[in-house]
C-alpha cells in the first residue's frame, strides 16, 4: 500500500504540485500519513453549509469552494 501511495504522491506532485489538506481533521491527516503521503495542512475558512442535497454534489461543491479559497 505504501508503494502505491508513493507512486500516487509522485504523480500528484508532477501534475498539481504540493498536496494541501484543506481540513483540520486529525483523522484525515493521520490516514494520509499512514499511507505515506507528504502534505501540508492549510485549513480553509469557508462556510461548509452546502446548497446541494446529493452526497456526490455536496462533496464536489465543498471541494470546489475549498480549492478556490
């Protein structure tokens, strides 16, 4: 699993640059560290009350807001 994470991390670095976790969740950070991801934590300060109702749409909406914050 760690090899897959390393390969994925290298791909993400090449394609997007540095990985940023836009969450202060200790559990999310622990999961990423456990599989070997290198990242920085930069929590977004957005309002997380979604306008949409479908789970997939909510995830996309919040990800877009965090990415542009």
